């Protein structure tokens, strides 16, 4: 019967793990650099050399898998330890963050009411959309609202696109605003793979790049 490990033995093993990891990692790095140096000095000049390059290409994939597998246990252990610490930190911070959210909401509502009250005292009320009224109040009276000790209030103006066609037409009519839009490269990539050289969209260049993949595993 194997005796149970004592706490001192487990602590000693835990301290030794980083050293073993470092030694093993160093060996893997040296082997990888040696293999890579052979690739760097290799000249591909004939079909036989191309076949050798293909086998080396497969060997690269195989060695990469071995490296990933070798580091996997240590990475998993580190990930679990990190995840546990993050959960504990999140639990400790959660009440403060919820309290901040609540007090911020109450302070923002109170400040908005103060600003609207100041504007209402200076001008007669106008029948407008409530959201637009709030924005107008901030624009006109935010600077006159009473200060609150320990906090500051910032206006946060937002936008949304409610008519994409109208927005695109506006950009086309005013080229200086072209930086407001970005092409959907993912969607364009799907179109390029589907239509290849037949894809024709003004302002878009289509081309083909060759990539290399191992045809079979060792």
C-alpha cells in the first residue's frame, strides 16, 4: 500500500514543478530552434527537395501538437488557479459594483431633475418628446446645476443609425464623412469565396492567395 503523501511532501513537489517546467521548456525551445534553423537554410530547387519540404511541413504540425500537449497540464492547472482567484475577486467586488451602479443611477436622475427644474424656471414648458426634452435641458442648464460633493457629471450624447440607406447616401454626398463607415470585410470575404474572380463591386479589389496545409498526418 502506497503511503499518503504528507503536506510537506506536497509543498516540496509544488515548489519543484516550476523548475521541472522550465527545464522541459528549455529543451523544447532548443529542439524547435534547431529544426527551424534547418528550414531557414534549406533551398527548394527540385521536385525531390519539394517532397522533402512537404514532409518537413508535416513534421512541423506534429511537433507543434507535441509542444501543445506537453504544456497543456501546466496551463490547465494555472487556468484553474487563475479562475478560482478571479471568482473570489468577483464575489468580493460584486456588492461594491452593484452599489456603484445604484448610486450612479440615483445621482444621475437627481441631477437631471435639477437641470430640468432650472430650465423650467427660465422658460415655459414645451410639448416635446421626453427624451429630447431631457437632452435639451442638459444642453441649456447643465452648467447651472448644483454641484455634488465627491462626484462629477458628464454628458453622454449618443447616436444610432435609423435609416441605413439614407446614411449611406449622406456619406456618398459628403466624402469628408467617409471615415464614419467601415467595410464589412467578413461579408466581403464570403462573397469573394463564393464568386471568386467574378466578384465585381466598385471600389473593391479581389485577388487570390495560396496557402499551404499538410495533406496527411504523420
